[in-house]
């Protein structure tokens, strides 16, 4: 019997209509990176700018896309399923969900901060990417 070493994906690509998200749980320096291009603009996030939380759905990844003074905050949250890839050349397609949410600041003391959200249904691709630097192969 041969033991198969499995690992979680090093790259997630998510697409929904005109939105594309690329998430790397650990880049070359070990910190996560997320790139977003969609109706809210183009953004890149790294390290502490990305909040992650393990939930029943998998890994919950959130970033703040826009903060307009104290009037509004727009966040993006996506859910990444727990996946294992048996080989560095493997890739796996999946479907998942995400949410664009916008919270407006209350203008009066008695009103709460209204929250609006837009659900997103992503087609995803998870894979392992190998990088070669200075003659050594690095698996992220």
C-alpha cells in the first residue's frame, strides 16, 4: 500500500457574473492574499486585512471593500469548502456562496444601522500551485 500525501489547495479562484476573486491561503511569505475584481472595483488584500473564521460551511473569508468615511462600510464574505488535493497537479471544481453586504451608519440616535446584502453564487476552482524561485520548488 502506498501512502498518499494530501494537502489543502494553495489557490482558490471564484467567479460570479463580472466578479473574479483569487484567494491564496498562504503566499510565499506565509500570509494570505486576496484579489477582487468586480462591480465594486479592483482591490488587493494581504495579511491582517483578511479576516478568516472556520465555520460549519468551511472557511469564511471576509474583507472590507469600501469604507466611505463614517457613512458606509461594504464587506465581501466568501465561504471556501474544506478540500483536500492528493497531488500537486490536482485541481477541483466546486460551487460556493458569498455575500456583498453594506452597512450604513445611523443618522439618528434611535435608528439602528441598516444592513443590506446581496447573495453571490460562485463557481470555484481549487488547486495547488508550485512556484520555483532560485532553483528550488516551493509548494504554497
